[in-house]
C-alpha cells in the first residue's frame, strides 16, 4: 500500500526496509530458471549460497537453501549448470538485500533444453527471422572482416590462418569474447553490435570450436538471435558442432560447418581466382578470334563476288547497251528525218507544180478586171474594157478589142 510522506515527515530507513520486507513476505513461491555462477558450500555449514544468473540479460540474484536441499542434486549440479529452483523471495532488512530461499532445486536436462530450444526456434521462425528472403549476400572480396571468437582459441587461429592463406591482403577486426558460460551472451552481443556499427566491416564471422549442448547454449540465446537478425552487415555462423545446430545457424546469412569452412566461404582463394581469370581471358580470346574469323570469311566471300572484284563490269556492260541504244536511236531518227525530208520534197514539188506562179512561168497570163476578179469567160468582158494582165514577171494593162 502507498505510504503518505512529506519532506517534513519522512520515513526512517528501517521503516522503509520493514515495509518492503512485509510486501515481499506476501509473495508466494515461484519457479525460477537460471545458471549457477557462484556456489558456496562451506564444510559444516547448514546453508548453501548460490548466485543464479540470467545470461540473456546479465541479471543475477542470490539464492540460499538448506544443505539437505542442495545435497539432493549435488552430484549433478555445479557452477555453470542450468537449474530450475522453487524459491520464495526474502528481504534481509538490516542490509536491504533481496534473495531467494530455495525449497527445491532441479537440474535442467539436455532433453529439456533441446525441447525449449525447439519451442524458441518455432516461435522465431513464425516471426520470420529465419526466412530465406532476409538473408543478405556476402561480398565477393571483403576488405575487412569482423571476427567474434574466444581469446587465443583454435577457432580464431583457423579463421585467420586459412583466410590469409587464401587471400594474403585480407584484414580482420577481431573481438575476443567469452564463448561459453554466463558472460558469453552479453559479450558476444556487444561484439556483434560494435562490428556492425563499423562502416568498414564487410562481413562478420561468429566462430567457436565444438562443444557440448550446454556449452553451445549461448549461441541459441534469444537476445543474440535477435541482435544478429537486426544486423545490416552479413553474419556468418561458424560454430563447429555438426550434430546439433544452434539457432545462430538459422538466423545467420550463411552457415559454415567449422571456422575453417567459414574462412573458405568468406574469402576467395587467390590462386583459384587467378585461374578463373585466366580461363575467362582464354574464353574471351577464343570468342574474339572466332568472331574475327567469321567476319574475315564473310569479308572474303563478299570480296569474291564479281560485283566487288570488277565493279566497272556492270557499268561497262550497261555502257555498251547504252551505245547500242544510242546508235539505234540515231538510225531511227535519221531514217525518220530522211523520210520526212523526202515527203517534204515530194510535197514541195507537188505544191510547185500546182502553183499559179509555175503556170505563169510557162507563158500563161491571168486577166483581171478592175475589181480584181479573174476573167474566165469571154462573155464576162465588153469591148474596150480595160483589163490587167498578170504574167510571171509582173503585170500590165490591156484593153478588149472585139
């Protein structure tokens, strides 16, 4: 219940602690899951002290239990083990500390862990975190590779040596972290976030050697899976454990079976690339040579055509035809002109023959009256009438004498 206080009437610390303790005492027992990080079991002591930690959120809580409670699981429970505890919250008023009083401790078996991981896998799959369309392609030749691995581990050595053997110029940004235990998840998450924030990092490799299912649990943690799913940089999972794949394998953009396999998949082999370039160069050279040969054959075929070998042949042939046609036209025109000239001469002769002037030249004369009419009949004139006589060379006057 809320307590009314003022600056003039504050509560003493002891009263506040007592009130908190009273509220916590009303809480019932709860089942709590976590990982044992510290275990204090003093000889002769009736109470065992443990620290239970949530590796996903880096939160710990103190747990106490009677020796007989812990002795029931002492053979299968040690530091680093995952347990489920039935405990009631307790408030230690003198120090203001919260702890849990355990009434029962149960170790989490491998089968149960795998069942929980399967449930988490299905839930994340329904959200689409494992969808193939979310996978980002890896760069062909990464300039800077981010590596998350254990310090001085075989996984780190395998990745670095194999990658540099394949491409000596490759560079690494290494983050050494805990890869098992209670500190693994927060350290791996922080390392992945740091590398993803670097613009120069082209791909991130999360590497670890083989181990038991319990050792690989950090790489199936939900917080880590969601962090990798939100990365803008491609992530490669290189957890060397073939039988059971941690959930990191499903959310990563590429899964490698081992750290060595990750180096081979991320970094191209310089020798293979040189050979590929050589083969492509040879293929290009053959394609260009085949193209040139085909064009040369086409050009030779075109040059072998008569129209190309003797381009004036057609002109010469046509020139002869034109000359023949021109001669034929001239002959036809000359014939037409000669015939027309002959016809004209005949017509001229006929005209001349029929012309009155020709008749006059033969000694004839035309008698015309004063009004210009020709005299054709003697009865048309009278005695003494003046007429004009027209001859070939001129005319003169005459008078009728009857």
